[in-house]
């Protein structure tokens, strides 16, 4: 088991579309282990493979640090949202965008289908924070970050913060 390095914005690898896993083998199981360890170490409530530089559709989620009735660690290979309904607005952050949190509008309830670490098909329903985490992680697999889903006003606040961190435009425009 190992704690992996988490890529941060504006690393271009966070913008690539991840590809489906074709075969679940020892390497994928090791990736799942390392991702869980990295998530708990951070600490975070979810992690997607592209955040650790792996271009595969693999996520881990565990909201138990933040919520009591949670299912514990969820590991999903090739996750897909098969049902999404309702709306929720809540605070969101990302380990790849340290130091910035903002309110994001998400679906209130989702049903996610994928494979577990043995390759067995599973379907998991999530509401509230779990639904939010699933949407956040699956977005990562498509190169989408939560800052892409902010209202115009909140997006301007993010840009202001960036300028503070990087200095005006030039330094990060290169990425
Ligand atoms: O740790 C995390 N917290 C969080 C809070 C609200 C909505 C989504 C998240 S996911 C985030 C970890 C992360 O960046 N996963 O990609
Ligand atoms: Ni994230």
C-alpha cells in the first residue's frame, strides 16, 4: 500500500478523459488500495484515478468521516450514473484544488452502476453528500472539475483567488 501524489490544478492531466478498465487484475486491485490509502491520508471523502495520474475510470468514495449512516468504503471501476433526480446545493471542495471551496448545484439522488474489485456488477444509490461525491468523482473521469460547475459569480471569485496565488494570468495561462 502506498500514498500517491495528488495532482493539482491546473495540471493538464486533470483535463483528460479517462478510459474504461478492460480487465480487473492485480494491478487494478493495487490501484484501488493505494487510492483508498491516499484518500484517507489526505484526508478526503473521495478520489478519482486521474487525480493520481492514472487515466482510468476508477473511483473510491467514503463519506463516513462526515456522515454517520454511510456505507463505508466504496470502490468502483467503470462507474456510470444510470439515474439522477432532484437538486441540491452544497459546499464542495477538491483535493486537486486546495484552498478553495464553493457551493455547487448537483443532483439530489443518483444511482451509480459499476464493477467492484472482483469485477462483479454493482448498483449503488446515493443521496445527499454521497450523491454529491459520486457526481464529483465521475466528473473527474471526464476531465470536469467542480469549478466548471460554479455560477458565474462564484467562478469570478475563483479567478480572483487564482490571481492571488499565481499572480496575474501569465504564470498559469501556460498550462
Ligand atoms: O474531500 C472531498 N470533499 C468533497 C466535499 C464535497 C463534495 C465533494 C468532495 S470530494 C473531495 C475529494 C476530491 O477532491 N475528490 O475528487
Ligand atoms: Ni476532486
